[in-house]
C-alpha cells in the first residue's frame, strides 16, 4: 500500500520530527501563558470584577489545571506521532494520558479539600485520597510496561521488514495523518462549547459537562477504540501469529476499560483505570514469553 502523495506530504508536515520539536516549544509557551492568564482571572473574580460559576476560578491552586490541559494536548499529539513508529509506545502514550488526567484532577481537587478529622467521611477528600494512591500505582505500572516493551525490542531478532509489514506501516501513517485534523476539530469544538457554557450559563449556546475531566477525552478514547479495531483488522494482512493477535486484542480491551472509566465516578473510576493498565501489562508480559518461545523455535 502506498500513501497518496497528498497524504504523504501532509504526514511529513504534521508528524515529522521537526514539527514535533516545534510543537513542544509552542505548547510550553502556551502552557506558561495560560497559567498566568488563569491566575489573573481568578484574582479578578475574587475582587468582584465578574462572576463565573466554576470551581476552577475559586482558588489559585486550580490555575495549575490549565497548563496541564495543554500538556495533555501535546501528549495526544505524541500518541498520534508514535502510532506508525511503535505500537507499544502508542499504547504506552494512552496510559500516560490517563495518568496525567488523574494528576490534573489532583490539582483541581486540592483547591476544594476540607482539612478536618472527618477526612474519610467527606466525599471530595476521599476521592482525593483515591486519586493520590492511583497516581502512584499508575506511575509504577507504566515503569513496568515500558520495561517489558523495551525487553521485547531488545530480545527480538532484527530482520528486514517484509512487504506486508511495510504496507501496514504505510497504512498506520495514513491513519495517523487522518487522526490529526479529527482530534484537533473535536478539541476546538469541546473547548469552545464548554467555554461558552461557563461564560453564558443561562444560554443554550454551550454544552454543560457533568465531569470536567472528561472534556475531549471521552470522545478521544472512543476514537482510539475505533482506530485500534481498524489496526487489529489491518494487521491480519501481515501476520496471523496468535500471540500478536492476542496482544493487539488485549490492548483494545484495555482502551475500552479506560473509556468506560469516564462514565463512572468515585472508587469505580479509579478501579477501571488501574484494571485497564494492569490488563495491558499482563498481556504484554505474556506476549513477550510467547515471542521468546517463538524465536527459540526458529533458531
């Protein structure tokens, strides 16, 4: 499969190493600027210049939420960037994104903590405890996932890619190129809709979101499920090895569990996220054992 010249040119412009480096600089600047602007808006609201019905404008600590949101946007770009290059890194970026969402949620919840002896009876404080423990667990699970990912790469036998594999890589490049404008469009729409609701809560122009942490990422992980299924089906053109099919199928299940976590709150939300990454890690470990046995048979 050959990418049409238009998409090849677009891929080079959107997902090249040069574009990634430029994007990193832009995001850093935007994150710093947005943090300062958010702080100014919080102080203006505190002084009574305007009123906004949002917990993000009640405490200066909440301002950290904004730059983290832009860092998450860059992580989404990196996920798409690594899609044609490394499937395990692509999955790892999904896990990084949900981990950063939990960290971002911690910053938001810090502003509403009620320090009292009834800590475990207060819903928000209890959720903060869940998120604190979950973030540490996710950090450790990501370490194990990447260790096993690198182990697979170092133990694998280096062979020239087949024609089928080259065609599959081209297909992934095409998929990544199409994903960039789709995700950008969804990001602009959800941000604009939420901002309109915050500024004009009584109008019907914007959309209210029950869970602010799910803005954009609810739809984002839904799209990832579709992309993962398409990649799984396309992978049958270059391999029918059982352990690779199981690995790719397992990662889809993992993504679905992450997507489901946005539909629930409290301890169940944290449980689904941890279950998703634990499942992906176990799948990776078992796949590596299959791969090791498969390579030994070929010797």
